């Protein structure tokens, strides 16, 4: 997983830099980090993740968010 972590870290950094550069032009860029294994018919159902992305887009108040909110490596939802 080490190589995946490096790639995802790069993606996160890229999204944050895009947000910083494009926000003054009215263009929203946001990054949602998933701390779950996606499983249908559970609290980690794709529909809830889609709702979180959509909420970020509508609100446009955060460049970065986690799903579930506040998840850390110690609290990943298996």
C-alpha cells in the first residue's frame, strides 16, 4: 500500500493546489478522502458517499473533507 499512499498523497496535493489557484476565478475544486470500505446497504453505501461529494459541491465551503467526517487512520470503517 505504500506506493498507493504516495500516489494518493500527490492527488490530494494537486487538488488542493488547484483549489487555491482556481477559487479566485469562481471554479470549485474539492477533494473527498474516503476512510471506508464501500459496501452496499451499510453506512458506507455509495449513495452516502455520492451525497457527501454533492454536498461539498453545493456548499463549496471546503477544499477538503473526509468521509465519514473526522475519520483518521485509526478509525477507518472496515
